[in-house]
């Protein structure tokens, strides 16, 4: 858990990408939330890397659309919400992962 927290604090999304991929690979029919989080992280990585959003994540969405059409549409909506409201996401994830605000007051 410390490794994950350190990666998140440094802005390194690779560890969380790996964990989300492993978790969602275990699901026969993943939820829109799990796919949406995975998509949001992939899109954030694209922005961080300076590549057009969707240039890598678009292939994931296309695959999901073939496998789970409605879930894929809902996942895109979840990812959009997560990217538009990152402070809320940080607070919710911090509470679930670490039992409180991960960055302390005002972080």
C-alpha cells in the first residue's frame, strides 16, 4: 500500500494503471465504474505524456464497446465525471484507500 501511495503522491500513474487493469481483468462483466476509473487514468496518462487524449485510450473504449456496449457508454460518462471533478475523486479515493484525506488539509 505504501508503494501505491508514493506513486500517487509523485503523480506516477503506472502503478495504479497496473492495479486497475489486474482488477478489471478478473471481472467477466466489469462495471461502468471500474472501466470508467481505468479510462480516466489512461486519459490522465495521455495528458501527462502530451499525446492527444484518446490516442491510446480510444482502443480500449472501442474494445469495450464491442464487448459491453451499454457499460462502455456509461464508463465514458464516469471517466468524464472523474476528470472534471478530480478534487472529489481524490477525497473519495483517499478515504477508501487510506482511511482519510491522503494529502492532509488543503492538499
